[in-house]
């Protein structure tokens, strides 16, 4: 685990604390927390491959329904992804 990953995890937790129930439903908060937790404890990207995909889908939904701006959703998705180990380069 690196300091960059723990800082990203902190940003995710601050984001969900700041917006909390005013902009996210409880199941959405759980999905974000679970993804961040899965990624922060993963040793390899393969260990947590589904977590970023789920957050991406959630962010797309939040934007499509007009609840979040694309910029805010992109920021959350980037922060969640940054909680994990480096992705393999193709």
C-alpha cells in the first residue's frame, strides 16, 4: 500500500461524507465504500477488477439522472481507481 493509495481512499471517504444522503442513496454509498475498500486492500489489479467497473456504472447513472455533474462523477471514479494497485499496461 502506498501513500498515494491511502490519500485517494481519504478523498473518496471525504466525498461520500460531504455529499452523503443529500446526493446519494444508502445503497450507492455502500457501493462506493465497498469498491474503495476492495481496491485499497487488493494486492493486484486482478484482485479487484470488478470494483472500478461498478463505480463507473454508478457514476454514469448519477450523471444520466442529473444528480451529479460529469466532472464530479469523473473525480470520484478517478479517486476510487487510485485506491487500487497500478493497472497492468497492455
